[in-house]
């Protein structure tokens, strides 16, 4: 019995020693993150957060999915307060244990992110990508030449087609026939400002033709035609305060839209309005057409 115990103990001892040795070897591979490096990782996390979602219900393009596909899920934090912290913890864990993987990961994420952002009408500009390159260089990762070779736009293009989700809104909401097909077509093709300007121009022209008032335009035309005292176009008998309010409100609304939307969009130097803003304006103008269709004179 004694001899068996001695054999067992001498057999176990080397294994314990090897385990300790292995743990020491693994520990040496871990990188200690300095304060400047932590700052750089946090900045990189913020940059990547603009390119890819943390997780997605409808889209397979997310950090969680990419990490899972590459067997990196264990580096994702188990519990996090927000998206920014999740990205930071993930990148910090990678940098400590598999720093070379960050470069591979960015190479995979960036091209897809550029494509996705373009589909959403928010293209990745060269300056944003080069800023990402600077963050990577701080961590010893050089992708500058590869990013420059992508030939990303230096400024936001004037014609950026809206995301498919926004295009579908116009399919579900049928614009007034006076705005079809050209105003909708301009919007879908990315001529956002022009589509709204054309819609307002068409509304103005319809009001001029209906009332034979071609000597007035813009706010002056709307004030004259929809005047609650003696309107050329009225929506009711103006016999109650509510009826008068509608007439007055319509006059002031159309005057405001001509002052703001119509006049500003007529200038060639006006910045491109957002897709969400533009679709709201198109639907608003469409509603104006429908209201005029319901006039009594």
C-alpha cells in the first residue's frame, strides 16, 4: 500500500508543477494596458460603434455576430451598462490577449460597414475612416494605406438615395397624384432637396391656376387666396370660430412653408436635408393638396 501511495504522489507532482508552469506562461502573454492605451482603445471603441451595431434583431451585421463567427464571443463582456462600454470591454480584452485579431476584425467590419451606411443614406467619408486609422496606429495597427486605397468620398454626396426602409414608407403612403411620379422618383434617386422644392412649386402653381392669380406667388399668394376675410379658396362656410380657425390656420401654414421650405430650397447653396425630414415634408405637401381638393369654392 505504501509503495502505491508513493508512486501516485510522484506521478501527481509533475502534473501540478506543469499546470503552474502553464499558468505562468499564459500570464506572460497578457498585455498590461497603460492609461494612454486604454484611452486609445476607448476612442477606437467609439469609432467602431459608428460603423457596426452591438447586436441586431433583424440584421446579422453586428459586433456580437461577427465575434461569434470568429470564435471571439468569450471576449464580449457578460454584463455591460451601454453600447460604448461593451465595445470598450471587448476591444480591451482582445488587446490584452489577442491583439493581432483587432486588425483582422477591422478589415472585416469596415467594408461591410461602408456598404451598410451607404444603404442608410449616411456614407462613410474618408475623414471618418482616416480617424479610425489614427486610433489603430496608437495601438500599433497600421491600416492607413488600405483605407486610402478604398477611395472613400471626401464630402457627403449631394445625391444619396434614402434607405430602403424610408423608401417603403412612400410605398405605403400614397402621395397625392399631383406629386407623382416625378417628386417621388427624385426622392428615391437621392435628389432630396429637389423633390421637396418641386412639390411646393407644384402646389403653388395649382393655387395660381385654380384662382387665376398669376400676379402673386409664394407667401403673398397664400395670404391672398386663403384670407379668412374674403378667401378665393375656402374650406367651409366660415360661420363658426372653429371654421374660421381652420381657414386661418391653413393660410398661416402655407405662408410659413413658402417662406421657409420653398424659399430656402430655391437657393442652390442650401445643405441637403435629411431623408427623414424630406419624407415628412413630402407627406405634408401631399396633405395640403388633399385639403384643397376638399374645398367648397
